[in-house]
């Protein structure tokens, strides 16, 4: 929901974006430790990745 709010898009679109990112892949892998980071940090990483991909 944070991503949807930050990008002013609906929740379904934000989930589609989220599941297609490297950040999601890293969240799925404990070795990266991203699960220990705050929601705000993860949101910043997501937005940065999405900007880079444009």
C-alpha cells in the first residue's frame, strides 16, 4: 500500500510492479537481510529501482 500511495496508483498495479522487482527477489532471500529493514527503507529501494528501469 505504501508503494501505491507513493506512486498514486491502485493497489493491484503496485503489486504487479512490486513482484517484478529485484527488491522483491531480495526480500524472498534471507541472505540479503532486507526483511530486517524498515518499510520506509524498502519503499525507497523500490522507488529507486523503478526509476532506474525507466
